[in-house]
């Protein structure tokens, strides 16, 4: 009797174990690759990466490594942001597979893993190559996974170019096929209170001269024609802000400005910095190149010659010589796509800063 009970209990135990196993398998992801790295050997080959290709909607951006520097091929080999490239490579190497998703091409667009070459595609093809041109990793980057659970780690939908099945991977990728997203767009900023004099020379021989004696003074137009007066102080004072927060959209070799109509702007600061700006339009895009030098006669006296009061007042201010050297090293030889509102200040004409004398009074009287 006891023997029969033991047999029955054993059978029940086996059934429970089998049921539990079946349930576990049923609940488990359909792939045996769960939590496996998407590119298992990539971390070991990070130092072998010589170029990065990003393609979307028929356009390709290529980042190439020369010696110890990364360059943007489509921007005349302008230096790329090494930190962002490094972050991208590591992020790709750390992607881990969470689950297999659809293999139906009709559902790719919902996950953002459709063919990146198709018109209107949101996907992007990211490839990492070694010096021999062999692909160390290549993936179609899709949409991020949106989860309602706060505990979920970042997820991303991807697809390998030579496979049909889309994957959900653990990780995040912030990549773009646009050049300006791969270099430092904020070039420099020179505050308006440093500006002493502005000279704008146009290709037609006309010019603009603005100046002031002290940083708290208003600018005046020095070369007003007879019978003309300055525009409102609001219009004039904006000229002093032309070098504040120089933020650019693209970059080309400065040699491309040679031989076309240019406007040359020279800005002098109270502390001796001289900024030369060469501006021109190419194919409907406004470009400006920057050069920096110093007026030694206007430089502040050495620190040991300053009075205690002067030393305190000058503390924290840039050294014009060091500033010019640093900016030349970074910006020399390049021309940058400048936002319209800044370019307009660099190339403003005298008629935009002046008006017929008494015209404001006449307008006020007409309004009465």
C-alpha cells in the first residue's frame, strides 16, 4: 500500500516539475540569445576602428580617424567630437539582446528598422570599419523602446542589415547622419561690453564705422553722410552683440571663400583683441571665417605693474594674447555656416544704421 502511494506521489511530482518546466519555457523569451552582446567581440576591437559610417535616406556621413584625430569627411575633414564618437562606439559594444521581435517587413516601420535608404525612413544604418575596410559592426538603428515601468533599462529596436528579424536590445544610441551633430557648434563668445570699435568693409567700397570711448557709452556711427542721423539706439547697440554666442550650423574649408565677393569686418576690443571676419555667400548659405590677433599697444599692463585695485578688477578676464592663440589654433582655415541674424550683423550696411535727419521727429508729428 505504501509502495503504491509512493509511486503516485512520484508521478505527481514528475507532472508538477514538467508543468513548471513547460510554463518556464513558455514565459521565457523566444530567443536563446537573451542578454548576449549584439556584437560579442567589439569591445576587444575598439582600438581597431578607423571609420564610422552613418547613412539615412540616401545620404551618408563618414567619420574617419587619421593618426589620433577624428575628422568629418563631408565637411572638408573638419575635426569631429572625439568624445561623442567614443561614447557611440562603446554604446554599440554594450548593446545586449533582450528579445527577438518581428520578422515581417510590413511591421518594420513601427519599430523604425525599415531600410534606411527608403524615402521618409526614420531608421539609420550605423557601421564601424577597421583600417582594412572590413565591418566590425553594422546595424540598423530603430526607435527607442518606451516602457511604463520605471525599473526598465533603456531599450532600443535594431536590425542587422543581413537578417530579417528585428531585435529589442538593452542600451541607448544617440546618433545622427548630420555633420553638425558631430562637432562643437558653439565656437566662442565675446561679450558686448568688451567691444570698442567695429569696421565693416563691403566689396562695393562702402563701409561702416562704429565706436565708443568707454564700455558704458553708446556706440556712435562715425562715418554718417551729411543730412543723415543714426537709427535708434536699439538698432545701433545690437551691433555690439555680434560676437556673443557664436553658434554655427556647418563648416567648410576657408579656401572656398577665395575669389568670391566678400565682406570683411574688423572688431577691436578695449583690451587689445582684434577679430577679423571674412563673410560670403556660397550656394545660398552664409559663411564666415574668423581670425584673431592683438593690438599690443592696447593690451592691459602685466599683472606685476597693476595696482591692487586694477589687479582685482582684471581678475577673471581673458588674456587677449592667449585668447587669440587658442581661437586661431581651433578656427583658423575654416569658414562656418552662420545663422542669418548673426550674418546680418557681420555684413550690415550704412543705410541700415542711418536715416534722414529729422525723419523720426517728422514721423512722430505725422502720427499726432
